[in-house]
């Protein structure tokens, strides 16, 4: 099943954000580009490297009008304990969502029932709440936040310029393509 153009489900979860416990709902993701960044668990091995990479690209994503929400099946209490124990996690400025009941992971079909964890899944939503891109990794394979930024920029460009598409490795300012009969066989 593809998630492209699928809308966000209704949800309400606890989160750890800016040294506080907050509630995040699907409504918080509306009106701007959003990234749900699922990772298996706090206090693990690849996860902190991915989150640190995301922190290093967070300001660039924010400059694009994007909010990031990291998500694991841990509780918001565990997120706080991890931030207290790790300087890299303490540097996180985006909300860390608790999907302790695994409802979101199950909705996105990335929940590993036998392990009680999610796969590594990245889901990008436009301001209308529609999924425009996603990727799912096996848990031993870390993601690249710079590539996520590039993909978000391409998704935003296509959303704003519906008559143009972005070729491989496209970056802002690079040439795009305008699909049409004149382009067939010339790319």
C-alpha cells in the first residue's frame, strides 16, 4: 500500500519538547510542511546518530518552513531520561513524540509486533496533511538528513510549481523539467 497523498490520521500523543511534556495532535502538523521521523528506540545505537544528523540539519529544514517530529514507541518520560543522559539528545529542538501504544507505527505499517519497535520510517506531509514522500529502512540502516532536506525542497518545489518536476539529484536553483510531448525521448 502506498502512502503517497494519504492524509494524516487523527492522533493525540504525549511528547517531550524544550524541557517540558506537551501534547501533539495531527492538527499541529497542519498548515506547514511536516516530517514524522520514526526510529526504533531511545538508548540504542544507530538512532542517536540519526537524530544528531537531524539536529545538524534542523535549522535548514526550519528555514524551509518544515517542522520535524521524531517518533518512537518509547514514552515521553523515556525521551526526557535520554535527553538527561545524552548531550547529543539534549540538543534536540524538535518535539520527540511518544507512540507508546504504537498506533502511529501501526497506521504507517512499520510496527514490529514481536519487538515492540518501529522500523526507521520518514514521512513528509504538505501543509494540507497529505503524504508527499516517504521512505522505510531496515533498522540497521541509518538515514541521511541532508538527503531528506533535498527531498523536502524538491517536494515543496513540485507543490508550488505543478507543471514542473525535479530530476535526480535536483537542488534548489537547478534546472527542472516540464513534462510534455516535446520532452519525450529527449531526456
